[in-house]
C-alpha cells in the first residue's frame, strides 16, 4: 500500500468518521482516499475551502465526540496553527497529519523534516504542546495513525503525525490494524450532542480572568507531564556495545538503518536511537546511553539542524554531539551518511 | 392576572456584559424564545464568535462552542455533518462574518450547509473598540477610519448577505432590525423561519440583524435605533433577500 | 362603536439588571414607565413604573434588551 | 519610593481622564510615571479603571498590587476594589453616589461628595477633577501647580472643558483643605 | 506616550510607509494610530480583511522596497505564520509585531510571554529563523522598533517584536528617535519597481530542484549565523559580584528590576541577565556568567517555561537552573518574585 | 514577405512545463502580447499563484512575485498601493482565487483596488492532480469527488466572478474562453480592456478565462476545448459581467 | 464578383517545443498543417507544414499554446 | 541484497504501471519491496518515473541512488538518467523510440524495440509490459510466475487489458530468451 493510503485506511479503522482537508502535495492521496472511503463507512468527507476551514470543521466535528482528522503539508500546516492552538486550549482530540516538504515558503515537495521545531514547540500561539508521532515505515505510518486517535481521545489533545512525501508516496506491504467497532470506543462524557436533560455545555478557550487562565495553563502542564510519562516512545538499534549512536527519526532513521548495515560490514560499532515521539522527547532514554558507555552522538536530520537542540537538552552538556543535516528536500543515500559517520567515528572513537 | 411575558427558559438569569441598548442582547433573547416555542432547545448546538458575543454561552442555556474569529461557518459545518438531526447555528458579527470569515461564510452557504447563521451587523468592530468593519457605511467614522470611510482608501460598504443570497445553496436569507417593537417582532419571525427551514433540511439560512452599537457609535441607545432606521437601512434594505424554500 | 374597556396590566422590572437604555420607556404606548431617580448597583438609573396605567400589552418586554420585564394582564 | 494610585468607576465618569491627568502632572513635576488603563473587553458594560504609578525611581511594574491610594467613584468600584488597597492606604470615596462605607478598618476613607461639589461648581461632569483635587490636596503626591499645567495642556483645544476642569480641581483642593486633611 | 503609540510613531520615524493590520486587543492602538498618521507622511495604511491578508499585503509592499510593518496578537500571529515563512523564504524585509496575550486559543488579553517558542523557533514551516526583539520599557519599544527596520533591511529578513499588552498600554515618557529622511535609506537593488532596462525579476520561494533548495537553505543558515554574530543583544544588571542571576526578558525583566531593588535592600547579591534579542539568543554571554562565578540561575517567565530551554542550552548542563513561571496573563508583583528568589537564594547560595 | 506573427517580446524563448493544449500557455502569450502592444511591459509587476502557473516567471519577462496560495489579491494590493503608477496583475487559478483565496478576492474587489486579476477557470485543481475546485461542474468527477459532484455532499458550482461583479468596487469583469481562434481573439481584447481600465485608474478589473485542462479532464486537447464550449459555458456564460467604467 | 487572388503565406514551427495539441491543425482554414510522423525530443509528434498552400492568415499562431508558430505573408 | 530499478518515460507510456507491476510481483515472490513514484508538479509536461526496490532485507530508502537497472522508454529519459545508473548497471532501452545510444561504456545496454514488439503482439500500448518481460527475463529479479499473477490481480476488472498485458509480458520474456540474455 502507498503510505498516504495506508495512513488514511488506518484512520478509518481507528474509528475516524470525519475528515476535512485541502489538497496539497505530497499528501493528496489522503483526501482522495477519504473521499471514496468515508461514504462507505458512513463517515463524512469534506474538502474544505482552505486548510483553516478544514481544521475548523475538524474542531466542530470533534466537539460532537466524533473521531476527526485533517492532513496537509508544511504551508498548509502553518495555516492550521491557530486552529491547533484552539484545539489544545479547548482540550479537543483530533489528529493532524503533516507530510512535511522542503521549505520555507512554497519550497518543494520532496521529503523533509524542516517542520520539527514547528511540530514540537507548538507553532501556534500559547502554552501548549502536542504529541508528535514520527513513523519510519509505511507499516508504522498505519500503526501510529491508528494509535494517534487513542492518544488524542485519552488526553483530549490534538496529536500530530509528522512524516513526509517520501514515506507518503512509498508503496510497501502493510499489515493493517483491525477495524474498530465504534461502539467499543470509550464514551466522551464531555461531548456535545444537544443538552437533553442537562444544562448547556460549553467548549471555550477565552478565559478573561487571568487567575483562571493560569489555572487552566497549569492543568494543561499537568496533562502534558502525564503524557510525557505514559506515551514517550523510541526504538533502539544495535546500541548494545556501540561506540557511537546515530540519532535520527522518520525517513532519516530509515536511511540510517541502511547506513548501519554498511557500517557494520566495515566493523564499526554504530547503533541508532530513534525517537518515535518527537514530543514528548525520549530525553531520559537518550541520556541513559551515556551510562551505557556511549559518548559520541551524531544527529542526522533532513533539515538545517533542529532536533539537535532536543538532543543537547537531553544530554545536558555531556557526550559529544555532531550533526549531519540535509535540508531542502535533499535526501542523502545510506552511503552518504555512512561516509560521514565513519569519518567521525575514526576521528573520535578510540580503538 | 395571567403572565403574558416572562424570560424565556433558555436565557439564563444573569446580568449581561453588553452595553446598554446593545442589539446583541435583544437577539439572544429572541433566539431563546424561538427555541422554547419550537421545543428544540435541547437539540441546539451553537457556535459563538470572537466579538462582543464571545460570551454568548454565559447567557444561552444550550450547548455552545467558541470558534476562532471568523470560522463559525466552518465549525458549524463540522458539527452539523456529524449531527444532522440537531439544530445548529453560528452567531457572528460583521467583522467575524464579512471580513476574516468571508471564505467560510461564502463556502458554507455555497455548500448549502443545513445550518442557520445569525449575523449581527452593527457596522463596526464592537469588541475591539470601534474599528472599521466591511459593513461600515460610507463617510462613517471609525477608529481606523478617522477621516470617515472613503471608497478610494477603505473601499465600499460590503453587503455580504446579498452575495450569500446569490448562491444557490442559500435557502433563506432575510435582513431585519431590532430597533422598535415592530421591527423586533419581525426579526423574531425571521429567526424562527430560518430555524424552521433548517429543521426541514432545506439548506443554508442566514438572518442579518441590523443592530445598534450605541457605545462605538457614540450615541444614546434610542438615537442609535433611530440611526439604524434612517441611515443604515439606506444601504442595507431590510427584507427577504433569498427564498429557495419552495423548491 | 362603544369604547373598549381598557384592560389592566402589570409589569415587574428586575431593577438591578436594568441598564437605563430607555427602550421600554420609548416603546410603552401608555407612558407607564420612567427612569428611577436612584442609581442601581451597576450605576444606572433603572426603569420603574411611572404610575400611569399599564394595559399589559407587553411591548416593553419585547424591546427590553436585558429581558428583565415580566408582564401580567387581566 | 513609588506610589500607586488606582482609579475606578463607570465609563462615563472620566476615570481614565483622572489617571491621565495625574500622570501628566507627574511628568511635569519631573517624576517617574506610568499610566495603565483597563483595556479591551473589560471595558464592556461600562466600567473603567486605571493605575498610575508616580515615583522618584524607575517603575518596575505599571500595574498595581496593593495600591497606596484607591479612588472609588461608584459603589461597585468600592465593593470590588476595597480589598486591593494596601494596609494603611487611603480610599477616596465619591460619597455623592455611595451611601455605604468599606468594611476594612485598616484603611483610611476620605469622603468626597464629588458630584455634589461639582454640580455646585457649575458642572457635574467635572466630579472627576474635584476628586483629583482632593487627592492632590490630601496626598501631596504631585504639586498642584503641575496639575494646573497638565489640565491646561490636555484640554488645550477645548477651552470650556479646561475651565470647568480647572474649577473642579480647585474646588476639590479647597474642600480637603477645609476638611483639615492634606500634607 | 502609550506603548502602542510609541511603537507606531517609531516605525513611522524609521521610514515605515506601509502598514497593514487587523484589529485585535491588546494592540488596536497600533492600527488606529497608523490610520491617522500614515496619510500625514504620504504612506499607506490598510486595515486588511484578516491577518493573512495583512501580512500578504506587507509582502507585496516589501517587494517594492517599501519599509513595511504589520502587527497583531497571539491568535493573529498564528495566522501569519505561513506569511512569515514566505517572507523568510523570499528574503524580504518586514517588521511583525506581536503583543502577546494569555493563550492557547482565545485566551485573554493580559500580558503574557507564551509565544516565546513560536517566535524563536519559527512557528511557520521550514528552516528559517527570525530576529526577535523583546523590549522592556516603552522607550525601548520605540527604539527597538526603529532598529528592527534597519535589521530587516540589512539582512533581508522579517524581524519580530515580541511584547505584550501591558507594555503596549502603559504610558510613560519617551524620547522619540529622529525622523528618517527616506532618501538616506540604503538602496535596495533587488526591489521590484518595474523592469525598465533590465530583465524581469522574480521573488519566489518555490524551488523544486532539491539541490537548489538545499543551497538556498544553507545560504539562509549562513545569513542567520551572521545575524547571530552581529545582532545578538542583552543587558546585565548588578551581575558584578552577584551570587545568583535572574534571567528574564520584556515585561518580566521589568518586574524583576523591581524585585532586585527589594532583594538588594535585604542584602542579597542577585543580578539580572536580560536577553534583548530572543533570537539570536545571547547564549555565550549567558554562559560566560559561569566564569564570573555565578552558578545559580532563576529563569522568570510569564508562561509555563519556554525560554528556560534556551538557558539550559546556553549553560550546557553547568550551573543550576530553577524557574518561576506564571502563565495565562498572570502578572506577579516584584514582591512575589522577590519572595521566590530569596527562598531559592537561601537554599542554594553558600554564605 | 512580411512577418505577421512572432513570439511577443515579453514571452521568454523557453519550452513550457504546461501540458499539451493547456489554456495557461495561451493566456500567458496573450498577456505578453497585450503588454507589448500597450508598451507597458517595463512597468508591469505580476503576482503568480500556487497552481500550475506557479512558474509563470519562467515564461514572462516582467517582474513577478510568487504569492502564497490564494493571497494574490492581497499581495497585488500591497504592490499597487506602493507603486500606484505601475501595472499590477494577479494571475490565479480557480482553487487559488475561489477557494482558499475567497476573502482576498472579494475584499480586493470591494476595495476597488486598481489591479487586474487574470482568473484561469479550469474547473479543477490542476497542479495538485485533479481535485475538486469550487468551480467544478455538477456531476463532474474529480479525484476528491469520485462519484461526481453532488449538491448535497460537495455543494454547488461557484460563480465567483458573478459575486465579484456585484461589488461596487469592481470596475470591469468579463468572462472569456480560449478554445478557438475566435474566442482567443476575444479573450485578448478583454485582457487588454482590463489593463486599460487599470491604467485609467478606474478600479478593480477581472478577466475570467474558461481554460482547458486536458490532463485532469482526461481528454484530448481539442476535445477539452469543445467541452468548454458546450458544457462549461452552460454554467459559466461568457460575456461582460460588470462594467462600471462609464462613471 | 471576381475571385480574390489567394494570398501566399509561410509558417515556421519550432518543432522541438511542439506538444502535439493539434490546435493549429484544427484551426487552419487551409488544412496546411499536419502532425509529423517522428517524435520530437519531448516525445511528441510535432506539427509540420502539410504541403497544402498556406495563406498567411495567422490563425494557427493565434491558437498555438506554445507560441512557436511564426507567420509570414506576402 | 537490494536491487534498485528506475523506470522513466512519458506519462502515456505506462511507466508507473511498470513499476507497480514489478512491486506487486516482488511482494508475491515474498521479497521486501518499495515503490516510489515521481509525484506532484514533476508530473506536468508529461514525463513520469518511479523507483522500485526489491530485496531480501528491509529497504532503507525507497528512492534510488545509483540504481542497478534503468528502464528508459524514450530519448529524454535516456539522456536525463543515463548518469544515474551505478557502474556495471543495465539500461533497458526502448529502441523503437530512441536511435541514439548512451555514451557511458561502464554500463550494459539491453536494446528492446518495445513498441514494435508490442505492435506486432497486437497493441502498441503494452510496450511497457514487453519491456517488463525483458527486464524479468534478463535479470531474474522476480519469478516470471509472480509477474503473471500480479498482472492478473492488478487488471482483474479489465479483462482485455489483462490479456494484452500478459501477452506483452510473454513477448518481452521470449525476446530476451531468444537474444540469449537472461539469468
Ligand atoms: C484571529 C483573530 N483576530 C482578531 C481577533 C480580535 N477580534 C475579536 S472580536 C473582533 C471583531 C469584532 O467585531 P464584530 O465581528 O463585528 O463583532 P461585534 O463585536 O461588533 O459584535 C476582532 C477583530 C481575534 N480574536 N482573533
Ligand atoms: C497553503 C497551501 N495550500 C495548498 C497548496 C497546494 N496547492 C498548490 S496549487 C493548488 C491548487 C491548484 O488549483 P488552481 O488554483 O485551480 O490552479 P490550476 O493548477 O488549476 O491552474 C493547491 C491546492 C499550497 N501550495 N499552499
Ligand atoms: S460595544 Fe457595541 S456591540 Fe459590543 S456590547 Fe457594546 S453596544 Fe454591544
Ligand atoms: S405592558 Fe405595555 S402598557 Fe404596560 S408598561 Fe409595558 S408597554 Fe407599557
Ligand atoms: S428596556 Fe430594559 S434595560 Fe432598558 S431601560 Fe427598560 S428595563 Fe431597563
Ligand atoms: S494540469 Fe491542467 S492546468 Fe495544469 S498544466 Fe496540465 S493542462 Fe494545464
Ligand atoms: S497561417 Fe493560416 S493558412 Fe497558414 S498555416 Fe497558419 S492557419 Fe493555416
Ligand atoms: S498548436 Fe502549437 S503546440 Fe499545438 S500542435 Fe500546433 S504547433 Fe504544436
Ligand atoms: Mg460588529
Ligand atoms: Mg484550476
């Protein structure tokens, strides 16, 4: 299955019954798939008049308790920032997919990770955070999308999927998660379905009283802490006995795996640490590598160097951090990376 | 003696934050009366705007969602598509609906979304303190049009309801005012009609209410009402702008 | 035609919510409402029954933005 | 030393104008000053307030916690803000409109029938300046001459308002003197 | 002068001749002032139909070489993120003012610093950065706005002013910078004023060729490095001999000054480090405090804790960092802060 | 022999990326011919859209700015207000102008901005691969309307030029097509008229061009032209929709 | 009426830019254009003079999307 | 081992369909596979390309650097992508449409007159499948039986296309056999 189709089908199976989105390459296959699939499962597909309208529709759908999703790519995601901030402020679940492209501006449509900051530091205004999932294969694109709906509902928060056109357009075999029976989804006692037998509800974010807004902010912070405790996720490859760790996520991690195979053949002890949640960032797990004797870290990102800040924050000044950054949609080969890694390896790792 | 008027059931018993004589308050009350009379109050889901009516949920005892500025048409679309049997409205000011929300308004209407938009036209940005609105009359002063609106600089007074009325998805569009017993009664009828059309599933409905904003017009409330009836109606003629409910 | 008997009515105004907009005063066909001469909590001179006969027509309630006039009629 | 004054009342009472005049006078008197009005949606419903800080050193925060002086022009302001004042602070109360008195005993209440005095002086609208005169006389925060200059400049283009405001200010000043307060 | 007016007048004096903006509290006085003032100096004022239209108009004006500005507050700034990314990508100068409010969502209109991440980490998509100025007095609001136009032109980049409604609405005496003679402004040989006698120019950001987009990204990175070298700015207070440093910017720094006066009276040796540019962050200067014997840092922010990341990054794991955070528009008093600081001081600072 | 036709001066001598028979190419050429004939080429500043014409600057030898998707009306406003004597145009597709850019279009027109908008209506999202546009005809299939556009689901075909024409700021609005020698000649006249009106300072001008997109319509180029002439014109009648230049 | 003398014309098509849309072929009143039987660089069969007389009317140039037809007339 | 194949031609030549069929066949043959088409604006102007990786281990990157095999269906593709191929790689060239030959000497050119063969086999449109047959026969990348099954599934609902595609595939396979290539 093509990545974008796998993502869309996984959403349907997770119980997504509302999709609104606006075309933009490289994720057009998501709305296209949804336009055909939603009517089959009795869900709603709307092509919004813009990304802003789309996320606003998703907000409306989410308030009714419906699992809802929108998807776009970098410029379109910028336009959704106000909406994401509102979803976070009103504590409404939703899944927002970003198939990142080379940027700033219109940029291009190649695979890129240049929206890392925007995704992890709330590109929208205000004190909020959103869980960010970064899949590295079409299989994981499906699985993490599926999971995103559960996390969104559990914590009443928008959840981001950060991937790119390379994964979205790659076709690979996928084992699809099972179709959820909507009746088995946990009830949402906050949802609005008309005020029969109870006073009117509200879903708001305007809190003029600064004391109450501050309380609301701290409440969100507590929630974010809980998410950090319960949902942080990463994967480790060949780190046992490794002398050096590549830190990479998503498409970059996939390339890194290829590089590792070459490096292994050449006898280098290089492992990889792959954050799956970019926020909450697996800082402790990464820091613990220091205790496991790894001092040398190479951050490999498809941008000019963004995640490296989280790596530095995690390592707290310890270890040595270098980067291999390729922005603008440039996608280096495993060999390119392997060369950079081995150069560094021989400079730094004592025999 | 028999009680001939009492506060409608869905209007909460709290004092409002609206300025004296503000049209918002009147329209809130009319809507709640209509919901009570139609017996639909517990099926209503409303969308409140950024604007003076941002706190609408404090007064209306129905489910209310706060939309980002201008996005009422889209939020209401999301709600209604998920709950097609509920009564969904979006309540919006002129800045909200006709400036930042232009695209959302036009497209919700064009899709024929089966929702009702209550559009409070007070020719000004009330909440933010009297800036020019798309609906500000020619020559009228605003804090961002200190010399008075001129076509060359600020463009023309926008009649967005007229544009909406041109769209085939618009089932019912009427312009009313809330400036006197007579006009208020008429306004209520229009609001009721719009919700009835929605319940009948006939498509997009919009009621534009010419509404006094004494504060930002710097007038006494009664003078503001007279100004609506003499000046505003010159550009915004009340009446039915579209009725496609026959089909 | 015989002159119609004037119906009798009564209004109750929740004065503490009144904002002195004078819509009811302007609308009342009987001149049955006036402004009080004492500020209310909010700092407005609230509307009050003027002493003239009220016919219970309800017009004042129709125009009151605050929805604070209750009307009774025989 | 920085002295914080908080003014509150309904919109129509010239509350912001009181604060602005004090600020301007402070500037003329070569003090550090900040003026911070209530703004935005708070203003709906007709209440207004502002904070003025006057000091002889740089002012850290333009908003007031525990102001030394509170000017309450109406009853809701008195009730709402009574607890704002720091211990030992002064409340200037417009007794023309407020019958009750604050419940706190650790503050001093300066009773000024501002509307009455203003009406007598010719225009009820200058009740705010009467109050300001009382404040100036009682506290000596800023030199009265600076107030007169400030009013002169602010209302430069509105001669009639200038005159009635000046008059109001003097009436307030006089009132306090006769009352025996003042510094 | 009121902060928002001072800002607007300073912009005019810096040569700003195009302003487009959309009302939002607490910055309405900026467009209001501009609507009266621009016609007086022969400039253009437009109230855009939205924040998006406004920043797009600014982009159009900027292309012609005109000094241009827009202003808004948090939700409106979220809407401008796509536009800011385009300005950055097309390398167009512009000044964007954010009078931050308590958020997320509609939040409230009180003073807040909750958009720190958004401002410093490019809330828009892609690999770009924008200089961010954080004034702490009305005087500085005027001065930094004035300077922002020069920096924007020099580096062909959008520049952000990050302040809040407290400063915007405070009235203080201000000494205004002099009125610039437009003829003395440096020429913009890239500007479009019609293609007389030369081939057509383009101002674009779509770069489909990933190699070229990557080159463009690295070019931007070089520019950002230069900005970091030349424009980083901060202020130090009483740090000589201090045992503890408060790190704060903008309104928070102003409150901190008040707290310091109290603490000094009580004999505590507490200084303050105030970043004036939030990006580029004065990391080196902050780190150098370690060499000056300061080990204890308290970050004071009007949000749930955002700048603290930059402090941690700067200190590289050294020193001890605590925070006093007040989100949601809550503005603590100097006394509140002084209490928190002195508690920490007595816990940590050896006599 | 005398040369009766050659490539216009402002059209660069490069091969375009447009598909065979695409209307964009024809309109590009007509515009460059008009600029040459009017002698204004060196005063022209154009705004290119996100859409198939995003690379317009590769072909047009005039100053060209790339706008974010849908923002052409606003970008052109910024340019024109700073350079009122220049000739400013915004070139936009139907998705760009009538979906995401609805507000910018309506308000630029309503302000009577003295710019010219060239609006390429091909009833589809060309660049992104055939998704539904606001202008997609009823029943027509698109990749996001696989069952064909239905009013209930996707709403109605939007005639945005008609809405623009209703605005007092719109000085001249005409709809043309580029499907045959005759219609192309007419289209060129309309484009020239619009730019002349702009030069005369009369306000907002818009020329809507019904334009074949053989690729996404999955038709041969000539069939696409015939489809415009028979099907598209049913909903989008060519002609002058507004002419306020007399005033 | 006397028959008008047919004017003579000539066209030059920049074949390597032609995309085979056939607009010129359809538009030519004289049937003077046809598709070549060899692909060009881009993979299209480009338009080419068919051998019929051209009258230099320029219609083909008007319709050509690529703007690659030059026309001469006596 | 991972083997990368890059397909290029104009839009109408069924280039993506070639890649898709190979991918599907690889899956049936129990291999790791990825398929990555050109997408978006690249597609304007009528060119198309895609990359297929087939391997017996997880595939790191779905895009191809130095593919082992290049299928060039027309002249521009040959010219543009000739330098992509890794040393020792194969170029499958549609000689029906390309007269020239690549200049590189470190690659092997497999000449397949795909259009002619397809025309002979009944439908010029199946030239892509002829080429795919040649690729399958020459490289042994995936079992021909898997290809047949893949074509059967992909064109399940279009019987006519299925038949002519199957025929084209066999013709290509046959052609290579006769040519003496193949594994
Ligand atoms: C994105 C965004 N921009 C601007 C604002 C500020 N804002 C709040 S209400 C409003 C306009 C109010 O005018 P109108 O819609 O006419 O409503 P009224 O108050 O007059 O009823 C504005 C500009 C906002 N909240 N969000
Ligand atoms: C904010 C944003 N959203 C979406 C896109 C993707 N996009 C580019 S062009 C386009 C629409 C193209 O359709 P149209 O405007 O009709 O132009 P055409 O290609 O048909 O000429 C879209 C959705 C984008 N570039 N930016
Ligand atoms: S400002 Fe105007 S619209 Fe807002 S509450 Fe007051 S009168 Fe009503
Ligand atoms: S009920 Fe009628 S008569 Fe009585 S007070 Fe009200 S308006 Fe007047
Ligand atoms: S209409 Fe209502 S609010 Fe207005 S004066 Fe009468 S009672 Fe008071
Ligand atoms: S996709 Fe359509 S609009 Fe775009 S270049 Fe091709 S034919 Fe033209
Ligand atoms: S100039 Fe006229 S006659 Fe000659 S080829 Fe062109 S269309 Fe035909
Ligand atoms: S019109 Fe132009 S592009 Fe089309 S076939 Fe003729 S020469 Fe070729
Ligand atoms: Mg309004
Ligand atoms: Mg289109």
